C-alpha cells in the first residue's frame, strides 16, 4: 500500500468522499495531526533539518542572541543614516 497526501477542492469534496466510500476496500483515509495543526509541517521540518545540518557543517553561522542584537542594531543605524 502507498501513502499520498491530496488536496481536494471544497466544491468537489462530497464527490471525492463518495468515490472513496465506494472503494473503501482499496482506500483508507487517515488524518495526519501534524498537517491539521500546520499544513506546511513537513516542509518546515525538512527546512529545519537542512538548517541544522548547515550549522553543524559550518556552512552557516548561528549567531548568539547578543551577536544578533548587535548586527540588527548596526543594520538599523545604517538604514537610518542612508536615508
């Protein structure tokens, strides 16, 4: 058995459910609680895993809160003085 994720237009939902019901021996519908809370859960999870890998490999630098605050303050000062 294969698992897929589908999106169904609201206006087609009843027809889709009728089709699924008529093929219930071949189709099982389960709700993914992750997708109910966040429709982009798996995309965000994949991006987070990539970000962690990039930080661990040294490809990307992770700033401390203090470093971030300094860089953002400098950025805003530059914006203020450039205008």
